[in-house]
DNA sequence: AAGTGTGAACAAGTTCACAGCC
DNA sequence: GGCTGTGAACTTGTTCACACTT
C-alpha cells in the first residue's frame, strides 16, 4: 500500500465492484479471480494484481468472500458514503442526466440544478426546482457539493467549469464536447459519444474497404 | 503502415481531428506538433509518433498544413463519408441522444428509433417517427445501418445488442450500465457515467481523509 | 487440491534524441 | 534554424509461474 497506484487500476475497481454487487444479488458468497476474469473478459492475474495494491483480501485455496471484497472495494473507492452533485445546464441532456435514477441508486445525490433560461428556471426535475446559474457561487459556499456535472452547451463549458472550481468543487463530469482546462488537483472526466463513434468508424471503414 | 496500429492511437485520432477542425475555423493554416501538444496537454512526440503510423504528413522545419492533416485524419477514420445509426430505447436518455445535434453535425445520421411502449411508438423525435422494436430485424435487412445506439433499460441491453448483431450491425454504442457480450469482430463502446463518478470518488475520498 | 499474492519476465506504450530535410 | 519522423531507451502496465496458505 505504500506504492504508487496506477490510475488504470483505480478505473477498473468500479467495474469489479459492479460485478461483485451483481454476484451478491445472485446469492453467491465466494468467487475466484478466475471466475471474475471470465465474467469481465480479463485475466485472473490482472484482478489479483490490481487488488494486491490495496491489501490481501482473498483466502488461499478458496477465492474471495463476495461480501468482504465488495466492502473493501467500496471502502477504497469511498462508496461507503453518499456524495452530492449538481447538474448545470438543463436542456434535453441535462434533464435526462438529472433524472437518471442510476445516480441515486449508486450513492450520488443530485442536490441542485442550474440553468440560465427563464423558461427553465423554476421548473421541477425529479423533485428539484431548477435555479438560476447566478445562485451557484453562493450555493457552493453554503452547501456541501462534491461533484459538478456539466451539461451546458459547448461554448459555456469552460466558464461553468471555472465557476465550479472557484467554488471549491474538485470533481467534474463534463458532458460537453469541449475539452476544458482544470488544475491538476481537480478530477475531470469527459463523456463525448462522438469520439467513440469516430474511433468505431475507423474499424467500420476497414470492414467496408475489404468488401 | 504495414505495422499493427495500437488501439490507443486510434482512440486519440478523433481528438486530434477535433482540435484541427477548431484550428481550421480559427483560420490558421500551419501548426506544429509542439503547438498541438500544448492544446491537448500531450507531448509533441506522442502526436508525431501517432501520425507516423499512417504516413508522413508533416513538412520538416514547418509543421503540418492544417487542412491537409485534417483531410488525412478524416480519411483514416472514415469521416469523409456519412454513417447511419439507429437508437433503440426511447426513454428520457434515448430522446436526448436521438435529438442531440452533434451526431448529424459530425456525419452520423440517426435514421430510425425504436421502442416497445405503445405510448412512445408513433411519436416523433427530430423528424423521425418512433417504430416498434419488432420492425428492427426487417429494417436491418432492408436498410443500410452502420451503428446501433442502445439506450434501453439495463435488463434488455443484451437482447437488443443480439438483435443488432444478428442483423449485421458491427458497431454498438451502449449507454446501458450492463456489460454486454459481443463477438470479437464487433466494435463496442460503453458509456457509463457512474463508473466515472466512482473512480473520481477514490480521489475525493483521499482529499477528505487528508483534512 | 485449489487459488491467492507477488517478484520476475514480458509486452505495450511513451518519450528521447538526433539524423534528415525544408 | 526549425520541426518532422523514427529507431532506441525508457517507463508503464500485463501476464507468468510458483511459493505459500488453507
């Protein structure tokens, strides 16, 4: 555990956790790295190595106690508590995001929504009244807000991101196709479906060219 | 070009292309790998190496002609033509996806939408009438459909994916939190915002624990 | 016997550094 | 002089293989 942990390992832990959670629901109590690997299509060694960065959670000759490993992963990832998020930009996407039940189910509470349009401010989504973006800086001071979800249109992405960061938010989920600049200590994840499509077409093209 | 090209390189090309497109709009005609690197926060060597897998596009002592490199990238990625996609599952997310203007702008035409609910079938999104999922297999035979976008609820993800693959679709964008199985030759990309949040909380937790 | 945990071997990916060219 | 293209060096990440534990 004194070791530097690769970021790719951190990114895989939520995947392991998701699978373990499903396995728990199925009522299984013990599982080996081999079986986990088959489900996820990764090598058992990968899973064991990844987990070894954090401790020794398995039972030799047996495997992992599903419940125990799940607890360990949730502890490591900080999923043994709830986190708060705000959604900024309540267009079609923002509305879909703000009302997605998966966030609450997984421990992420959307506590406020913001927009600039008077047509949208005051309307309700998922039990939350949409506020003016002008309220954001003050809300960031007075409420505890962990994560900013940015679903504004591209041109405001950087501005909104800066507002969040100035208000002390250190985790940003950017649904905008813009690449935003953040200080090194801020966690940023980008969701840009077009980039996925554009890497898939590389392979599609090859297929088409063959025939 | 006879070399095997790493998948990570393919994944970066759309990012380069996006930046070049922006730079074109700004009216710049020539740019160096160094300048591109600053914009994207990657090393110039990375960019030059990535491009070198596909050819020699730069001018020594000068840099890259923006227009030329953009054309090359679009050719490599197959973005010099339009592609067709269908959206399956017209809930809040499916509606947001189907009406997202970014797809059309970037050359991806949503040509049909499908759902199972009689309340949704027959309604219009973005000029397209939502059809019954029962129409999908036949449509896949008669129309040319390149990409399947899956926005159904989790439990139907695999079933819908199988329908698409049986109909000959070889590129799937899965917005579902379920991990679906596909044959090796099918391109699959998953969009699961919760996994992003869960890796960010690892870092948030560390921050909280320090103070 | 079965399956973990892990150093060592290997593979993949990134950066360096410089020859070559404009 | 400046910047590309690219082998070579290096770094990072993955897999192997086996000692060890139950």
